[in-house]
């Protein structure tokens, strides 16, 4: 089955610096890759996602890149702010219309700490 | 719009006791998911419903876990009897699944933190 590895497990940056979190997946048929942000004690919230037919997607200070050949995708946060501090999870899914296995496989998470 | 609602938010029980969690998905969402999140880990799917049908329960420990989604709206997840290793956060999520797209966004509830003593 699908396996998603995420690195680093913890990341500390100074306010204003950039942060990059990387994930690799095992199933080359995976075609949807969302990123979730989870603040302490709160629910995971989708911050950005990308489909396999796109190489890069950007939303203000957040961007995601996808390299299908290498089977890895990355989250980039620029001009980090203290409120960006949270655990970030990547996920991968192989979508088959009507299939019974359309489930997200999550990475193990990255604790991002933005130091003011 | 209202988000996914879960209750209770916290539950402390002794081992071998039963426990139940409740989830109300976003209105109109046909797909509902139950995840378990252990400390320091990502969510792991337990069961997925499309309307009232459980279409993926391969990760649900069926000897002690059960779930239902009567009428295709609210859902309950039950553990009986609970074991020490069941301590985790149980997350419910919902999405509007359309066969024409591969990106049905999952919206999570706040979760129920279960502690088994």
C-alpha cells in the first residue's frame, strides 16, 4: 500500500525566514496531495493541495511543488510569522472513480516553530 | 457554514469500559471518515462511509470497534471494551464526493481525546 514519509520532524526558523517541509510517497499512481496545518489541540485544516497534473501551486506565502518522477512534494512557507507555528501534515491519495480505497495516507507530521 | 461537530471533546474511562463518539458532518456532505490520531503521528483512517454504506473499513479493529451511520448523516464510533492502547484522538471528517473529481476536500472535526486508564 501507499506509504508517505515526511521530513523533518521538527523545524525551527526565525520570523521572516522561509520554511520547507518535504514528503515522499511510494505509490506512483497517487494523484492528489493535500497539506494540513494542525495547531495544538485543534483540528487539522487544509491549507493547500495539488493534483498530479500540476507541478506547482501558490497561495500567498504558501506554495507546494510536486515532482512526480521522484515521487516527492514539498511545502514552502515564505516570510514566516509566529502564527505559522503548528504541526504540518502532508498526505497522498490515489483516486479511482468509484473505488473503495480513496483514502488519504498521512505523513508523520512536522512541528514548525517560528521564533519571533 | 457550520463545520464538523464532534462530541464529547474529552473522555476518560477505565480499561474494559465501553465508549462512544458522535459526529455530525457538514450539511450535504455524503462521505464521512473516522480517523485515529496517536500522539505525534498523522491521522490514520479507521472507516469511510459513502452515505450510509461503509465502503472502506479495512483498518477498523472489528473485534472491539464498531461504527454506524444511520440515514447517511450522523455517525457514531464505539469501542467495547476499551484497552489502554486505544488512548488517542479520534477525528471525524466529511467531504462532498463527486465522481467527476479527484479532489474532494476533507474537513475535520475538533476530535475526541480519549484516555483509557
